[in-house]
C-alpha cells in the first residue's frame, strides 16, 4: 500500500505567479548585454524581493561575469534595516559571488565584471566616485575561516578605527575596543589578556574577534560568508545568538550551507540556483511552504 | 541522507494507511452493529480497540523519531505534522466506535422499542466521510477533501433530527428514558466520528496547500 506523494511545491504557487508585479526577464533591461543563444532564460523570482519600507541596500538587475561565465543573472533584491537575510543554495549557485558584490570584493578578482546597480542608502556603490576603503568599513565582512591579524587582541580591534581615523587618542581607542568586544560577546573572556595574540584564541573566539573587528569601524551592513562552518556547535550557538543581537543595530547578510542555521538566524531567506535568484520570502514561509519546486527540492535534500 | 529520509517517510505513509484501513473496518462494523443491534460485533469492536491504540503509539513514535533525527522542512515537515494529527483523529474515531458499541450492548439488553430513529443513513454518511478523507490523503486530492468538509453539515443535520425524534419519543414514553438516552448518545458519537473525519480532510488540505483551513476559514 503506497501512494504517489506530490513532491512539487504548494499549489498556491499558481496563484502567486499571477500576482507578481516584477519581472527580471533579460528583455526588460538594456540591450548592451547579449547572452549567447544557448543560454536559458532568466526565471522570474518567486516571492517579493523588494521591501516596502526604506531598505538599507537595494540591488537592481545585478549581473556578475567571470570572463565568459555569467555567474549572477539579473538579480534584484532589497536588504532591510535591522534584518538578517540568509542566502542559501547549492555550491556554485552564486550566493557568495553575490555577497561579495555588496562591498565590491569582486573588484579584486581578475576578469570579474559587475553590471546593474547596488545602492547603500542613496549611494550607488559601483559609482566611479565611490572609494572602496570607506565602503568596506560601512559594509563589513566576516569570512568562513576566522582570520585575526597576527597581532594582539587589542590591536586586532584598534587597527581599523585607527586607519579610518575614527579615534583620536588612547582613551577613545580603549573605549571603542571595549564596546566592540562587548557587542561581540567576547569582552568577559578576553578583558584580562588584551595584549595576547588574537591567533591564540579558540576558533569560536577568533570568529567573534573578527566580528568585533568588523563592528569597530562602524558598519551599517555586516556580510557573513559561512561564519560558522569551521566552528563546533557551542561556538556556532554563540555566534548565532550574537547575530540575533547584532540585528538590533545592523543589517546582516549571511551565506550559509546549513539550512538549519538559515532558518534559525534569519528573517528572510533567498534561494539561489545556477546564478539566478529563484525565491525570496520570509524565512518561516520558505521553510514551511516554499513556493518554487527548486527551493523545495533543495531544502528537503532532494536535489539532483 | 535524503534518500534515507524518503524511505523513512514511506514507512510512515504505509503505517498511517494501514491504521486508516483498520479504523475504516471498525467503522463499517459499527454501522452493522447499530443497524442490527448485533451484540457479537459490538463486543468485538470493544475487545480489539487495543490494536488501534497500539498502532497509534507506533506511528507517533516513528514521527517523533524523524523530527528529532532529520529535522524535516517544507512538504516533509507538513507531512509529519499532518500524520501526527491524522493519527490522533484515527485513534479517536476508534474510541467513538467503542462508545457506540457500548451503547449497542446497553440497548440490546432491554426490550426493543418501536421504530424511533434509523441510524443507518447517518452511520453510512460518517463511514463515507472517513473513506473519502483517507482517499484524499492517498491521492493528494484537495477537491475530495473539501467535499468531506461540506458533508459534515449533513451529518450535523441528521444529528439534530435524531435529537428531535428522540425528545418526542421520551415525552411519549417517559418510562423508557434510559433506553432512549442511550439511543441518542449514538447520534452524538456518530457526529463526533464525522467531525474527526472532517479534521482529517482539513489536515490533508494543509498538507497539500500549506494553508490551515480549520475553524471555518475556507
């Protein structure tokens, strides 16, 4: 006794597709980009990638090319204030590439070309007049592997504010180092050994040190590229708690391979597939009633 | 890992469907017991209820295991939640069958009265609702599930009819009030049984549509 069970996404999908008002088709944009004929059409994003109220960052028709490879296709997405948005998808789907667009980290890669627009508040960060050094302070990044500088804990935090001219004297530096470490939940653990090398901390502590370092230069947005994949469950739990707290003050974009992590920490989830933004929605909706079959197949582990 | 989860989900599917078949059989027996005042069948319903109880526990344990070990999401999560709820409804239907069987035993000990109310149409309707709701689950059929929900009103109407008839009969035969109350309870149990079938249909709709349609929200 067995029955064929519908593996497709929910039937409400049909109705939802009709009410969509936004199209990301290749035919709507400028004609300067001509995709090769064999390239598939860019699918419409399911769900609403836009926010009604005052987004922190707005991406419109973003394309990324690595040489001939079209790594991100016509992605439009808003990042809200005080929200954590997680970007999920299989390896090679472009989520990290897209994340790196937010502070122009892709500029450092040879042959990488970005088109479309990304606004931080009212500034197009891809405008020629934008200096990437202050941009990367405004849009900070935490990497997969904790990468503290080979310096003391204190100097790891103080380095950024000093070069950005955010502190004028020792007292200000001390205060900023302390508040940054407090915000990153590390102060109690390291306050008695600020002169010890940052590399001597445990993996989880190093990652929180990196978060403190990011916070110290006064960012608006924090990008996290798999911040917990090198950490044990306890350290991961601490970072996740920290993400919840940091949301009160910053916008956070997190790329993660752990779907449980995405569902635990984020308010919105974006699913990427082969360079396309397939679905965006409130995290509870995406994980209980995903509307696109690809999203469903990926989060239920039925992919490929 | 996903393949293992799918295998486990298939196992649960089979289990909940055999429980469904077992409960359906009990409801069919209940109809027969009520219609013929059949003491032997009624006794059998009472004596074998443990089988349903045991299977219910088994299904629930399987579901808890999957929740803990696989943390399913999306359709898999909805499936597990639906099964847990349907499982509960099926067990309650089994209990209602036992309740009805007990009424039949009580009634059959007393002298039979002239025709008061024919329960067969009501029992058959409840039986059909259960069958349809389980078919809706098996065939992932939303339309059929919605049909079950509309049928519930008919059963409710029959219950009201039974109530009026029996009330009148009590007035005419006050000395048979015990017998008649027992008779009326059967309508109450049948109506509850149909409610559980309706719940199953609503859960099937949630499973397929991802939308909760309980409490008249459809």
